C-alpha cells in the first residue's frame, strides 16, 4: 500500500493524490497536521531514499524543503543533527509529498517518473 504524507493545502500533495487516483493505484493519505510520521516510518523513508542516493545524508537533504521559511534553522547543522531536527519539525521542514511504497521505495516531492514503476 502506498502512503502519501503531507497536508491537504499543499498543491503538490493534491497533485500526487490525483496522479495515483487517475491510475487506480490505491493509497493511504496521512495528514501531517493530524499525525506526523512515527520514528519507524521516518527511518524507513530515509533508508529507502539512502539506497537510491547512496548515503543517509543525501537522503536527508532530499527530504528537506529548501523553500521553507524555516530552512535556515536546519541548513547549517551537521548531518546527525539534521535528521533529528527534520523528524521533530516535519510539518515545517519536510518536502511534500513524501510517498512511501512499503519499506523499500520512497520519494520526496513530486516524482511521477519514480512512481511509474510502483504497483
């Protein structure tokens, strides 16, 4: 089952929901305003992205919304602190949508090309 993490007001989240709906791919939407990712879910997303990017720090960078007004609070932290800060401030710092397909596949932001291989 595909999970989409984000907020209802985010345009990219709506685009992702529409993309999966149009292809009749079932998904579960998780509103970050109501329930943020658990530590296990967050680590699963980071691990899945790490397999693609080659490193945990690159995966964390991919998850950070660099356009966020709160980006300065995380930009200059060292890698180990970035993951904790991002986990603690998901609503403000996470690039949306975060999509997860099981524990093996994940994406941050709009990634239609990546989703095409998901079932």
